[in-house]
C-alpha cells in the first residue's frame, strides 16, 4: 500500500502569513493527489485535485504543487476562515490513503 | 447542487450487522464512482471502499475487507455499505463521497459499536 507522510502535524500561524503543508508519497503517484479542508463538526471539502488544480469555489490563495513524490499545499495569505485540519489523499491506486492531517491554528 | 444524504446511523453490538445508505442528487449518479470514507472520533480520515460507476470494480481497505460490502443501485441513485461482524474499532462517522477522486462529501452518519 502507498503511504502518505504528512507534515507538520500541527501548525500555528498569523493572519496574512504564508502557510505550507507537505505530503510525501512512498512511491510514484503521478498527479493523483488531492487536498481537503475539514472544519470542526463538518465534512471535509475538496481544495485541490490533480495535485495542482483548484476545486470550484476555492479561493485563489490556495495552491498545490508537486516535486517528484512530494506534494505541497500553500495558503498565500492566511485568513481566519482557513483554520481547520488539512488532509492529503492519494487516489493513484486502491487502497487509497490519507495523510495523518495537519491541524492549522491561529497564532 | 450536488447532495449526498447518508442514513442508517445507530448503536450496535459487536459482532452485529448494519447497512448504510447514501442517496445522491444534483448529478448523474450512474456516471460516477463512489466512495465510503470514515473518521473515528477525534481521529483522521480513513478511506474504506470504492465502487465504479457501473459496479464493475470494487475496492476495499484491508481493515474492512471480507466484512464490508459496497454496492449501488443506479435506478435509485443510492449507494450502500453493508457492514458485518462489526467491531468496536469500526466506531466512526461514515461519509459517502462522489467520484473516483472524492470531490463532494455527505454530512456523514455516526456508527457506534459497543456492548
């Protein structure tokens, strides 16, 4: 099975700060990487698919990138509504696997 | 507007069975693969099953393989998850999610396995 190593586990950042979360795949998964945001008590929402494509309705301050088997989610200017837990997901091959999550808090 | 509404929430004893449903609307259900994903209390997300649009292929996480069955009825726009031999570690919020690469998610239903 493909392992997804997500870091950091938690992150405290200030408003307007740049935030970066990464996921390392244990093998090549191409661009089959998605990012999700989950707010307390809510279902996860898709932010990025295909490693770099922004999902409908997602603010442009969110972006995704890939370097080999390392994937990154960047929030260019952190806003209050961005607080939550972020997960990566590889959908290259079943069983799909999520990263362990990154809890993003305001400093 | 895409809507996914899960049902079947409840408390069951270890070893028992339970069936979840997910009714879809706002898109052509029969054109899309569908997933079940769960989240244990205060834990991360765990993908558990995928079914192709035409039921031709089904995939499972090792943790549920042989105990859970994913199915669908395209005439009813409904996705199912039949869960047998339930264990305490199956206690979780269960979400259905649209598309082979999950995009839209339902609100989830809570399954509690406890004696």
